[in-house]
C-alpha cells in the first residue's frame, strides 16, 4: 500500500513541505511497485531500451545522491555515477532487491533532512557536479528531482503492468 497522492487541497506549511510530500509519494510508489514485482521480473527488461526494474531503482537512488549530496551539498560521494557501466544503468549480480530498496529509502531520508535543514533559496555548493556553472538554488534542484521521479515512475507503471504487477497510482 502506497501513501495517498499529495492532494493540493491539504494545507502545507510551505513550499518545502509540498516538495517533500511529492518526493515521498513518488519514491514510495517506486518502492512499492518494485517490491510487488515477481523475482523473475526484477532483472528482466520488457522494453527496447533494455533497462530493468532493479536498474531503475538504483538509478533513482543515484539521481538523489548526485543532485542533493554531490550537487547541492557539495560532498565527495566517491562514485556519483555508480548506477552506470558505460552508457547503461547497471546492477551487479550480487545486488539484491532488498539492498537497493534500503539504499533508496536511506537516500530519501538524507534528502528529507537536507530539505528540512535548508532554505529553498539556498544556492548549492560549487563543485564538480556543476561542471563550472553557477550552482542552482535548492528549489530548482527539487523541481528537477520531481520531474525525474514523475517520468521514471510513469515508465515503471508501464513495465509493472506488462509484468502483471500492480497498476495505478
């Protein structure tokens, strides 16, 4: 059971709370859909592009890592592109669904703490994430995260339906 869609009719204390509600909803939806898939569907691709549900799960964890920790916070995260091998998403054979679900949950907790501990107008730390450009404010980073999650959750919706998994929001 995923959390309910964040209704615009429910009052929020501010824009940061709205961002958190949507990010939490999208992340929880991804976690629920991947959790509900049969084991034989996790490393199988049903699309011409070739990605698998586990690869998408790992990718979304790294998306948050790159935009929040490596980008906005300016932290050294070791391997910010650890979700890739060459030009493809990659999950090693020993990586499990449970490990990847836990990693995305933990990354989401970090993102939540970063949002709650910062103003939306705070500008990200200069660093390699920005490739020499001026870092954006947190609010712009969060808009980007929302579009990443919304787009990829839509992709996962289709894959889950094709795999006989859960459908709908």
